[in-house]
């Protein structure tokens, strides 16, 4: 019985650290995010959702990327631009960064989203609205 309880606790803890993986490929650029559960309430009806963003430029050209143009949409409930989750980051509100052919970048990110039932129930969609 004790082993069963230990296994159940491990399973629950591992489940807490997983997230919802969403992949978008557009114009030869691959975006992969893992959105975690809500971490804190920012204001009424808006919550901080932490995650990881990976970008791979598989196109033949250098691209210009701005985190302001990468949007996470929660069904019909709302959407949020992507924010770099670092007080030391100089990339948060820069107009863009350049990503050469075959370059990869990975960031800790967050979004400000409305409450949802769960990431499994509510449909999450990623959009790149490059100018």
C-alpha cells in the first residue's frame, strides 16, 4: 500500500510539471511552446501562464522576430502576446531580433490569459502575426 501511495504522489508531481505543447510552422519558421498551468493572478480575470518558447528558423533567409507578434489564443475566451519572462532580458520590447538560417533560440516566456477550465479542455492556438 505504501508503494502505491508513493507512486501516486510521483505521478501527480510529474503531471504538474508537464504542460500543453503547441507547435506552429509558418514560412519555414518552427515555433514550439510548452504552456504550464497558471502561476499567479495578475489582475481580476487575467493570469500569468509561464512556459517555454523554442524557435527554429528552417527557412532560407534571415527572419525578423518580435515576441509581440507571437500570440497564444484560448478558444473564444481571449489571447495574449508572448512576454519574455526575465527582468534582465533586453528582448522584451525590442522591435525585433534577427534569426539567421538554421539558428535556434529558446526563451522562458509567459502570457496574460483569462481563466480556462484546463489546457486539455480549452483549445489553445498559436499565431505568428509577423508584419
